[in-house]
C-alpha cells in the first residue's frame, strides 16, 4: 500500500487529531464494500427523515382499510397491503425510523451509562474497578433475549420495556470499551504533563478519551442495530412484542407469521429490508474496524 | 475487479435465496400426496387406526377434576372423568353416572340415583362414598367456584342414592353438574396419594391416564371396563404444539391427527385440502367494548356511550382482526349459549350519526385511553376499535397492558373508563355469563367490573336464575339483554371461532363451543 | 494452578449470585399479586391475604432474595404458580432437550463454519471469500422462525425425510439444529477467518513457508493449531448464544425444552418458573464460559496465569 507523503507528515504534525480522522477516512474509503454499506445507511437515514414529505403516515401506514387487504405487490401498492389493508411500502419506510430511533436511543443511553461506569472503573482502579467490572460481567453473561424476557415477564410488553432490556444488555460492552481506553491512556506521559499544566479532568476526557472510543463505539452500534431488530422480531413472534400498529420490521414479520405460507411477501419484504440494513451496518462496522486497525497500516 | 466480484456475489446470493424459499412457498399451494412415511419410526405418532394424536397449544394445569380452571385442562379432563349428568355434543343434558334424579319442592335439594357396577380405572367399584367425596372435594376447592358456587354439600342417602344441597334454587345446576369439575373419582386413590393425584387420577371416564411428560404430551388409553361401550380409538395422545403454523405442517405430514385452533388464515387451505377436514363453531366467548358505568367519563355521559355504540363496525373488526373467522354477536350472550335471544335487535353501525351525536354532546375532545390485555386477539381487536373511534372524532389511543396489570387495575379496581375485553361462559347456560357480571351483589372485585348497578337488572337475573321453567328463563334473559342495550352497558362485538382441523379419515370430528375435545365421539 | 481454578469458581459463583439478584429484583417489580394468580379469579380477599402471609410475600426484597437462595442451594426452587409442582423437577425434565439442541446446533455450526472460515482465510478476497462473507451476513439476518418454517415445508412436508415437529426420534433434532446453526454460524465463520488471517501474519508462518513446508501443511499443521484455541473458545461462548436462540427455535418445532418453558411461564406470569428457568440458563452459560476459560489457560502455556488473574480483576 502506498503511503502518501501527507499521511507521514500528518502523524507527526500538531494537527494530530485532524490527521487521524482524515487517515481513517482515507482507509475506509478504499474499502468499496464499506462505502456501499455507508451509502445504504445514509439512504436509510434520509428516507426516514424525509418520509413525511412524500408519504402519508396516518392514511397509509396506520389506518385500516379492509377493502384492499392482503393484496400482493401491484402498481397501487408497491409492496402490497397487509391484513388490515395498510400499505406495506409506507410501513417499511417508516420502519426505518423506529429501528433507527430505538437503536439510537439504546446506544446513547448505554454509552452514557456504560461509558461512565467504564471510565470510573478505569480511572480509579482498585476495588471500585473490580466491583464495577464484576457487575458488568454479570450483565454480559445473560443473553439479550433472556434479559428481555425477564423484563417483559415482570413489566409487560411495550417499547419502553424493550428499550430498557436492550440498554441493559449493551451497557457492559461500552463499559469495557471505555475502560480499556482509559487504562491505556491513563499512564501515558502526556496526561501527567497535561495535569501538571493544570488542565482539569473533564478536558482530558474530552480531548483524549472521546476520539479513541468513537471507532469501537460505532462498530458496537452497528452490531447493536442489527440485534435490536432481530430481538424485537423474536419477541413479537412468541407474542411478547409490540402492538401491530407500530411499523417496525421485526414486528411486521411476526405479525405476518400466520400468513407466512399463503402471503409470503408479507414476510419477505420486511425480511429483505432487515437483511439489507444489517448488511450495511456490518459492512460499515467491518470497514471501520479495518480502517482503525493499526496492524493494517503499513 | 473487486467491484464486479462483489456485485456478482450479491446477485448470486440473492438468486440462491429466492430459489430456495420460492420452492418452499409455491409447493404449499398444491396439496400433494403428503402422507409421507415417517410414522413407522416414530413411536408416538399415530399408526392409523388404533391411536389418535391431538395437538393443543397449551398444557393442562393438572389432571385433577377439582383443579381444572382453563379450557385446555377442562378438555383433557373431560376424557378422564364422568359426571352425574352428561352433556352431549349437541348440548343436551342426559343421565351420566346417575340414572335419574329428583328435585325437592323448593328446588334446593336434588337426590340422584346412581348406576351400579361402574368401575374405576384401577378396577375398584364406584360407591356412593366416592361420589360424595368427589363432590365435596370439588365444592371445597377454590378453583371450581364457577361450577360449585351454588352447591352447599353432598350427602350419602344410601348405597345407591346421594343428595346434593344447594344454597339457593339454581336453574343452571344441571349444566354445572355436567362439567368435569364435578367429575367423580376414587376416594381411596386420592387418599393414598393426594399430591400425585393431579398427575395420576383414577376415575371412571372412557380413557385412563398412562403418562404425562411435562411440556410434551399427555398419553391415555381406552378404559376396557368402561361402563358404556369402550372408546373406539385405543390410544390417545394429547400433544403440546405451541405454534399453529408448525402444527398444520405436522397435520399434513401425518405426525398429528387433530389440530386445535389452527390459524384463521389457514382455514381456506385446510378446506381445500382433500386430506384434511375442518370443523368450526362459534365459541362461548365474546369480545366487547365495556364502559365503567359508575365512575368516570362514560359513566357521567351516557350519550358518549351511545356514540361509541354507533361508531363500532363489528364486521370490520371481524375481518381485520380475525380474517372474517368468527360470528357477530349483538347481545351479551354468545350465540351458542343456551338462552341466547334469537333475532335480537342490537346496535347498528352509524358512523355519521355517531359523529353528529358526538359534536352535539359538546364533548371536549380529551384523550381517551382504551386499555386491553397484551395478548393476540385482544390486541388486534382493540386496534381496530381505536381506529373506528378515531374515525368519528374521538382522540382515542390504545393502552396495551400486561395481563396481570390489566386484571388488577381494570378488573379488580375498576380504574378505567372504557376498555376492550372478553368473557367466556364455561357452562351451557346464560347464567354463567350474566349473573356475576351484571348483578350488583358482585360489583367490583373482578366480577361485575363494568360496575353496573341496576335493581331492575338484579331482579331479572335473580328470577332467571331461580326459575325452573325454561320459557320463563329465556324471557328474563332476553329482557336483561334489552335492558343492557338501552342502558349502553357494553358494546358486544363478536364470538371467535373454535376450530378443529383433522385428518379427513376421522369420523365424529365436531368443534366445540368450549374447545372440549371428547375423543369418545371420534373414530377412524 | 488449583488456586487459580478455585478463584475462578468463586468468581463464577459470585456472578451467578449477581444474576439471580438481578432477575429476582426485576421479577419483584411485576404488578401481579402471586397469591391472586395462584388462587384464580374466584378467590376472596381473605384467602389471598392469608396466602400472602403464608408465602412470606410481605417481607422486604433482600429477605425474600436470601430466602430464595437458601432454598435454592438445598434444591428447592419453589413451586410453579400454574401447576403447583416443584420448579426444579420441571426444569430438569426439560433441560436435556435444550442442551442437546444447543450442542447439536453448536456442533453443526462448527463442523460447517470452521472449514468455511479456513477456506475463506486461505483464499482471501477471492470470490469464495466474498460469497461466504455475504452469505454469513445474510444468515445472521434471517429470522429463525421464518427459516424454520421454510425448512419444515421443504424437508418435512415436501420431501418427507424428517419429522415436522418434536424430538421423539433423533431425526427430530435435524431441522431445529440446522436452523439454530445457520443463525449463529456467521460468528464462527468470521471468527475462524479473522483468527486464521491473524495467525497467517505471524512470523513463524513465514518461517515455515521459508523452510519449504507445503501450503496445506502450513495451513493445517502450523496455523490451525495455533488458531484453534481462540476458535474453540469462541465456539464455547457461542454455546451461550445458542441457548438464547433456542427459545424461538423450540417454539417453532414444538420441542419441550427450557425455551418453550420460559415462554409459557412468561405468558402466564408463573414467576417462580421464569426465575428458575432463566437462572438455569444463566448458570449453564457461566459454566461453559468458565470451562472455556480454564481450557484456554490450561492449554495455552504462553499465557501466564498471573497475567490472566490481573486482567480479570481477581487480584
């Protein structure tokens, strides 16, 4: 791999952070599959944000229209209609919103809580570290679906409870990520220097820790989005998920489970949407991991 | 180079996927000769003539007659136990273990004449003591309150007669006595092992228990010394199959012979498949929109209840939530229950009138929440109801509640204005679904949770309950339904269907309004 | 070494205790009244209050938790609200089916996934590599119940070579295991591939090649042997994921295992059963992770025990 002059100089320049980001992006860009993934993801985000401009949520996605129920894909309804006469295409597009929202919320919450825990554990070390990480181990030992079932068993179905379950499952991962970053940086000399100089702790955190955790965080986030969708789908299948009016892909699939044999498109279409999104997420994640991997820099 | 590789790869994968799954779905539209050979290696599958495998989606709670309190348990137990009075599949009540019975003048005492020579599954003979013990155990059990609520106690009169004391004259008593809660079992067997009795009952029914593998199956075999003709099918296996789609596939491969409650979306397919048969009937349960008639928005504004009654389109609900597989009902008694008033004038769907009425009422448009339980049908039905209420101008929202929370808040404590729920009638008599639900004696606490308090209703229900004249009772129930309609107590919607899908070679397959699968009636 | 093992066992037990407390606390947030659930709708308020007293439901959380643990150690996990039977008995009845399913699932996933991963690594960036990567991603995104039904339609109904539901015979395990395996194979494939790739870059591989070893022996003898350890530990950890995924697969194929038990119990608010079942599963996962840990340490002489202990935060 050719090393450009700019890259060499960048690593030594005082604009270190800017250079790091740029070099990561350059490496990422070379990975065509990863770029494809990013493209798909951006399309999803754009669709989700602009949906209201060109689709009528209430009329097509929510309102029941018995007269046109269970139509295979046709010219009026690109993806057909479901058992209540709702337009599947509209619901797929709005489904991006729900998936993104739930995943985003979960990630942010887990990052803040888990990151906070990890930072404390790494920074203060000792007994606190042991205690906190032991608790994190406990959370890691329970598969997300079991935790979700526990919470559903106790508190019932619904978006809020699902978000709680997913957040709790993801917290330990962020705790580990942040903790290991903190540990790596903690003893380095420039921290001592910065402290001696008078920079307070918060500035240290922002300047040094955050850039280092962005990469692993995004990687984790991509895995998470995929798992969220699949988890909701599994829970809905066994009857413990979301009400059918909410256009979430996973829920749409298990809603259609009774119609699976005779109206297979009701399962295919959300299924393919899931596959494409999950693939995009994973491609981004893989590409990012490769781009960040120091071993691949040569 | 990589670009084209990637594209090619994705295309290849897509093609593979579609071919694979397309094969799966198109083939299902043509019922092939799918009775394939696999049963020879499978000891538990039916081998044609001498055994039958029936799939349920839940397990019985217990095999003890005095503990049965849900439909699955009742159904399984009905094959193990006999009762003093038996209910035939067409609803007629005929002598069972008792050959005849007489009432006292005030109808609070019944003397039964017991048949003789009836054997228990373990070979011992049934005596009057066994009957008395069984009945008193049932009366004492808290799980049989629905059936034994009116029973005081039973006493032995002599070796062939027993007397049942009632707390009050009760028109539906024979129906209650025919329920498997009042099944007769061996006192000696129970006393030998009361704990184990729930898994190894000894009774007089056409089948006796062989084994119960938790979560998997209950295996029974025909009782050779049954006091009537022994059952036609020797081996009976109740199998637990949680998913109805899988169940249908298993039915088609011959791994099971009868499927209880197939998916409504599969009905057409089953009927068109010559290897299968389908039997349906309206369940003894009905869904409704209920109002809190004592506290809250709908209690204070009767006109709002009228709006709702005109805003509900039961046909659309039936179609959307149940694929049209159900029966509409326009009064508070399910269509198959005795004393269902024929040709009753219920509510009609008038959305325009509802809209107008709502506007005129000056209703401020506050948000109304409609709680429902977070289980399949309830949820689906409520979603359609919410849509229909929104269409006439309510700002309605669904409030999906976890079922015990629903039971606690709505049922027991009445913390709601409007909700969607269902009732089931466990006996073939309107009293089972009317009395405790609308009588002021039972206000709140989980029975009369609509909080309906009307002395006129009370007297109608009392009269209907205590009379022994069927015509009088029918009239009283009709009047009660009319009263409920005019008072807008609740808006009845539909009865779902109980369906049985079965191998076409089976005879006697008939769906039951209480999901009772009485295998004695079946034969190959 | 023994000291290390003991320390790890203690660690594991602490984790299990933690999990129990977590689940117990969450369950106690449940709104339903257990006494009312047991007695059913017809029961009177006095009966309910009496039962609550009897069951000790009015004590505080910690007291109830430790009482539960104390009983659990003696083998009493409580009785089901639904049937009144002992929870432990039911769990032990169901356990073998789920464990077998998980083992077959892992086995199938490993038998197919590891070779694919190796080939992918050897032929990096080739068309085979791309196909497998894409397929692996697709496989993780297919909902298990859909896949299960499709397989059932084709193999049980269409060709009639396996039973549709249940595990009465060993053939009954085929479809569920495959369904489970396909869902989780991707992780094994990718892990194998990336581990092999990492190993390929190591110096000793270059040495072997320089010494003239054939490609095949390089891959199988030198690389695989060193890659095997992390691969095996991944497979072991995957076992835990299999247990989670088994829940849906069991429902589809009507297998009477822990998964269907958990679902039914959750639906019916049978708290002791849910608690016991989830605890069982968590315990098994901890056990497997623990065994993998020991295995890794035992088999890999390069890893110093002290270093491991430090990382785990034991000392």
